[in-house]
């Protein structure tokens, strides 16, 4: 949600906030974007750009949840069976 607020601010729309609702907990949380959040988003965007511009895909970092992920075949399509 903070990224969406960031995009609004980048397009000149200031003062945007968000609300996360947790119906089963009967709880609401207001989301604000502060300066450290903006810096973190800029760093993440720069890292994404580095990955996009790179000639090679980043190395796989298999996790326990990978086998159940919708993107499993996409990530592992070029891998050898022994590597997985």
C-alpha cells in the first residue's frame, strides 16, 4: 500500500493515506508514507532496475514454499532436476 501512496505522490497527489482492514480481527490500521519509507522504495526500485537490465537472471533461492507457488514452473523451467 505504501508503494501506491508513493506513486500518487510522485504524480503530484499529496496527502494520501491508506487503511488496511482486518475484518476477522475487527481492526483497522492507517497506513502513512514517511521519508524513510520513500527512501526504501527508491532503493527497491533501483534494485529492480538492476535486475531488469542485467544479462543474467538472479540466482534461485529455493524456499520451503516454492513447490506450492504458482510460479514454480516458471522459476525452475531451465534448471536441472538435480539442482532443485
